[in-house]
């Protein structure tokens, strides 16, 4: 005999369990979604030492802008003048190396007056004497091997002296890593090399077929617009195709030169194959 009360109780219990499981699943999904949103919305924290102790921009109670070393490289910023273009409230004028003056919040210094923006490399001030007529900083450093650049706006005389009435620029270099050998090259170096490059030649003296002398084999690249563009875009693996199409300009691949020497019987087949980048391109001649 069925008991309606028991059957109703079982159905009610199953319904409550299903609702609880659904609510729990929705809550977990909501929490995961909120955590994902919080992670995606999290701001990149740049550690600064503007107040002589380590902090973040968000926790520093002054008007400050900072660019990390990775941000400098990603943005192609290599000089302090590039920083002045990207940082609001900061401007500069220059008459040449060592003749640069910075202004922050419209506070300018003219003539023999002391600078109004302090300039520091790590903890070393680079401001000249107050009566100097040759600019307001001693050097114009390139931003290489830099950990971050900090720009403090507003009076900073308490921590950085009387020459920081309008603000302070602080360049912090990377700390040395004892026992580690490492290096890097910034895009600015690649750009300068691509503009100054005239050509590339690789050469090797090979034993002649008669073994009585040496024969010159070479690869020649002429720095035309296509070659410079590939270097700028770091697409050097495509240079071989550009050399092939640039034979009218005098360009030649080492493999082509080796094959020509072999066809002229100046070197042996074995010598050509041993020096070739692609040995399959050296086709043996019929005897």
C-alpha cells in the first residue's frame, strides 16, 4: 500500500536537493567568473622608490608616473625626450647634449636660475650648479639596461632638494646579477644598424682543384631597401630569397658561388658540397 505522505516527502526532499545543487553550481560559476574578471581587470603594478622606500604607484600618495623597463622596450622609448612626450605634465627643451632643461607643471627656470625639475640617475643627482649657463642637467643618458623611469610631479624639495620645485625625474638602472652572464639588444640598435649598413660580405679561401693555390668563394649582400626592411622587422630568415632576386645588383649566395666555381673546374665537387649550405643544390657534372 502506498503512503501519500511518504511519497510527497520523498519528492519534496529530491526537489530541495536539486535546487540546492543548482544554486551551489551557479554560486561556484559566479565565483569563478568574478575571479576571472578580477584577474583580467588587475592593473600591472610597477614598484617605485619615489619616497625612498619600495611601494607601488597605487599605494604612493603623490602625483607620479612610472614606466617599467619592459614598457620602455615595448614602446620603443630609448631617450628621456621620448619619456617627456609620453608623460603628462612634463616638457623639455634642448640645445644639444648636456644643454637640456625639463619643466613640470609649467615651472620654468631661465638664465642662471636653479633648475626646477630634479634629475637623478639611481640616487645620484645630475643637476649642474645654480649659476651654470649650459643647461639644467649634466648628461642626456640613453635608456638602456633600465629597470624603470619615475616622474614625480609637484614640489619634492623635502626628499630631493631645492632643485625639485616642479618635480623630479628618476632613472633607476637594473641591479647587477652576480654570477650571471646575460645581454640584450634594443630595437634602437637594430634601427641604427639597418640605416648605416652598406653591405655584407662573407668569404672563404678554398683549395683549388689542382691543389696548387686557393680560390675565393664569397656571399655578397647589398643593403638595398628590401634588405634594410627585413633587418628592421627582424625577418633575416627571408634574406636568402632577397639575395636570389637581387643578382642584378651584384648579390650572390655562397651556394651559387660554389656551384659556379665547380662548373668552371676551379674547385672539386667534394669541396663545393662540404662548404654548401644546401648541398643538394650542387649538381654533379657529367664527365
